[in-house]
């Protein structure tokens, strides 16, 4: 007789390393402690009013399925958006997805079979692991290092990692969790690798607009690799619109588009209301990003300065996104982050951080590192840094 | 050197049998032909105004990620809804999903591994095939027959189909595409099978409220199989809210809930705006379903009467949902449905139907059957039936 069991895949599915400390944070709050959430990439920036107004003032009478690839009007509007960032595509090369998450899953599903391998520089966005487990794909991580600011690992590291089962490289630019902004030269290096080994390049560019040092060079700007490059995008961070669950799978590879359309048809359509928000967002005034970027840059400057001023703390200056990685003088980041919530408070306040271990594919790496999402205002960041500074003075596991 | 290839899974992924005729319909419209869409389950019933107003009058300032299991307020509200249909669950047993689609995918992913088998009475909702391919799961179909109105196949057929790899049975009740409403006795039969062989029962009850003969007996009403039963639900049809992309994965099996939460966390959250709609829908007046049900019932009565009045056409009376299956005197349903769009019109009108072949797992079955979704008003149904009647008179492949 068969047993009523959970699948192996279900057992292998990793819990979210970012959300696993949530029960401790909830308990701290119940004890009256104020918790500064630097652990998760939920911006505090308001969703632009015209974006929400577009939803509120919409006058349809039936909330219908959209086209499986998303509303044509939205896809055509997105062509305008991409033109502004010098990405030349047509609307048939865009499939609207349920958040960037679904774009990543579709890419894994359509390009890789169970047992195939994808190379990702670590530390990386932890949920890539989840989508890989769902698709039966093996993640092969090559290490980028905090000492050189998490720059792209040397080409030799890629070469060593490539096997006949390798089908794709994932690059998140600017990077979550490191904030690293890949240069044109590094992107050209990736191009040479994908051409030489005939690989896909999955480019997660969720944070494209948030670059503080230099300009963003998109994977879609690479020449001569049209069939290789897939852009995985989302409105979540760009317009502070995480709950809209609207993203996009974009490629110039016709066969891949046709394949992904079959996955898109199976789930019928992406969210209709979020697409209205996304379409309106393209018409925001051109200075919208100037304002949000200036705010994030001021926060980055503050958090990096505060961190590096702490004894034995090192935080490389992140070029983009809204994350910073810091190396702390501690024994174990997981223990420390839990201790911050369970055993520590300073003036009835504490800070919630993401242990970096969950972002590394290699076991044992990141034990002294944490990710900080600067999604709170300057006052809150200062208060959170005050907590962290005090915590590092009294943490029993300091080294 | 590896090749830049589509995955095997991508090749195996079936295109939507419902949407594949769309280009022919578009061409017909360009020729000035009015096309009656009976091919797809997109209701013409308006989304209830209070449901859309809840979205339009919402006053949040940041469209944030919700809890990965969905907003707590919505899950608590859903407990009230389920109480009304005599399903006793608590809010921690509900995980809000992106449409019913995601609930089905989560079930396949969490309970079955690649190579495992799921038994589904055919004809069945075609997208189960897509989710099965995504999860690497094999669909084993056992045949229900139009001659006895698509009743549950005999228990022997299940027994013969069960192997050590069988992990679950999927039942859609009332059924899409057949409209069949499973009786309490049939549900008890399923219970005996899942208990004897330790299987999951995945119950897709998207059309629960739309029952015209007898009452709905939910899989959640079965006693003593709490760990076995998963309810896969959606607001799409219930409230004419397909574009909201809000569904639910519901079970009393704690280990399964914990597993599915990991899948839910990987994609962060279900759509936020759709959840607002779903929460408001629970507060619709109790007579809401009386009105919509009366409308669908009148349509069913008309379409069944019109079909059975045609020469050599047989349409069993569907007990629920808003679909009817009809056997036509034709050579090939796929050819016929395409011919209706390409080569036929009656007073510059034609009708779009779904060939039943796409709903059968067994190749060759359903070649004389079509599915009709009665999602148009009575006048439109009459006009569509006029077209079909004329078409059957002149179709070159009639038998």
C-alpha cells in the first residue's frame, strides 16, 4: 500500500530564510519591543498616487481574465518604458507574469529540465532556490566575496563550474542581496561565457532604476545574444507596488516565447488589477525616479557610514538596489539575528536583519554576514543602527 | 558543447485546447462575422458592484506584499463563507493562492514527485495536464461517458488504474467540462478508494454555488479523511472575478499546509488587490447566488433543449457549473470547430465551441463531442444555437 506522504520536492523546498525569524519578531512585539524591519525588501515608499488612482478610477464592469500574455495595452505601454531605458523590444516579446517570481519560474521550467544546472553567483536572492526545487533544477553557486564588494567572480570560476548539464546563468543586477551593480565589462564577460557555452542568461533587473554609482547596463543591451538573454522584471520595487504581483518575462527568442506562452496559458492570466497599476506607472513623470533614488541614496549613505563606523564591522558601498551586506564580528549570523529579537533590546527597541547564510548556496559561507534592506526612513535607520551598535557591544557570541 | 534548447518539459507542455482556435475567431471577426463565444468559461455576469467598490474605495497608501498565506483578515472572512456552506475550517487551514490554478499546482508539487501518478476522470479540465507537466506528474485518466451523463466511473475502473505510484485523485465538482454534479454516494465511493489506497483527494469546487439539480456535497464534508482531502477553490466563477487571480488551497492536513507554505513563501504573496475583492465578496447579500444561479439555470435549460432538439444531437442535462457537453453527428470536433470559424456563417454570425478532444486524456476520445459554456445571455444562446443548427445541416463532414 502506498503511504499518504509529502513529496520529496516538498521536503527539499527551502523555507524562506528571510521570513523564518518572523515568529521571534512577533514575540518581541508582544513584549512591547519596537522592531526595525531591515530584514525584508518591502519599501516604505508610498505607491505613487496616480498608480493607485488608476485602479480606483477604473470603470470596467467585469473583472475578466486578461490575455494570457497580459493586456495588449499594457504590453504596448511597457514598450515605451523600455525605450526610455534604451531597451528596444516589441510588445510580442513581453509576457506579463504574476510578479517577477513567475517570470523566474517560467524561465527555469521552459529552459531547464530536472537535473539540469543553473549557475548563480552567491550570495543570491534566496527564492531562486525555491523555484529551482520546483523545477527540479540544480543550482551551482560560484562565490563572490565581500572583500571585493561582491564583484562578478572571475571567468575561471564560471569555466570550472560549467558542465554538460549547465543551461543558464542567473544574474541579478543591481544585486539582491549585495547591492552590487555589475559593470558593462562584467556584463560583456558574461556574454562571452554564454556565447562560448551556449547558455541562457537570465537577468533579474528588478532594481534597474536604483543605481547610485555609475549607470545600469542591462543584459538586453548586449549585442549578438538575442536568443540567449531573458529579462525577468517586476513593478514591485520600481513603483513600490509589491502587492500588485505584476512582472514580465521578456526575450527576443521566439521559440522560447512560444514555449513560455504555454505555461502562461495553463494559469490563464496574470492579475488584472495589478496590470492597471502597472500600465499607469509607465506614465509617471520622468522625475519620479529622481526623487525615490535620492531618498534611497541618502539612506544608503547613512547606513554604510554607520556600519563602517562600528568596531570591526565592514560594509562595502553598494552601487544599487536597496540592500547592503555587512560583515560583523559575530560567531553566527543566524544566532545573532535571533538573539537580537529574543534577548536584546535597547530603549525598548531592536532591529531585525536577514542572516546572510540563506543567500549562499555553499554551506558555511556568510556566517558572519547579514543583509540590511534600507527600506526605512533616515530616522528609523539611525535608531536601528543605534540598536545594532549596542547589540554588538553586548552580544555573547562576539568575536 | 551544450545547445541552446527548450526543455523537454517545455516541449511536452500542452497548448491550451480552448485557446488554440483563437486566431481563426480573430480572422472571422476581421471578415465582419459576429462570433458567439461559447468556447471559454469567462462569465458575462457583471462582477458585483460592492466587490469592485471595495477595491475602488480602498484607502491604503502602499500596495505591500501580503502575508504569503494571504491577508489574515481575508482568511478569517473566508472562514465565515465556508461556514455558510457547512465547511468547518479555521483560518490557519487556508492558504490564499493566485487563482485556483496555483492551488492545483501547489497540490501537485507538494504531494507528488516526478513520475508519480494522479487519477482524473476524463473528460477533465485541460489545464490539469499543464500543471501535471510542470510538476513532472503523470495523469492517468479513467473514462466517464456521455451516455450516462458523465457519472463517476465505476470503482473497478479506479482499482485497475491504481499503481504504487498513484498518489492522488482529482475531482472537479460540479464538473468542468461536463457540468456533472457528483452525488453524496459518489463522493463516499471516492472516500472508500482514498482510504483503502491512502491517496489524496484534490477537490476542485470552483463552481460550488452553481448546482441546478440537488445540492452540492463537498469533499470537505467527508468524515474521517481530514488528512486526505485538499480543497482547491477560487473566486473566479463564484463572483465573476476571473481577473482577480485569487484562489485558495485548503486542507486540515497540518504537514501538507506547512509544506505548501514553503511554496507560497517562494513567490512571496498572492495578489493584494484581488484579495480586497475576495474579502468584500463574502459580505454579498445571501440572495446573490439565487439571482446568478437562476440566470445560469435558465441558460442551461435553453441550451440543453435547443441541442437535444437538433437532429442526431445528444446533450445530457448537466447538474451544475455552466458547461454542457454535446455529442454531434460530425466526423471530427476539432475540424468542425475550426470550420465553424473559417468556412461557415449564418446571417454573418457563427459560434465558437471547444472541441472535447482536448479534455480527454485518452487519444481518440471525444471526437464527436464539444463543450459549450453558457456564459452568454438567452438571446445570444438562441442565436448561437441557430447557427449551430444550420451548421450541422451543411457541414461537409457530417455523419
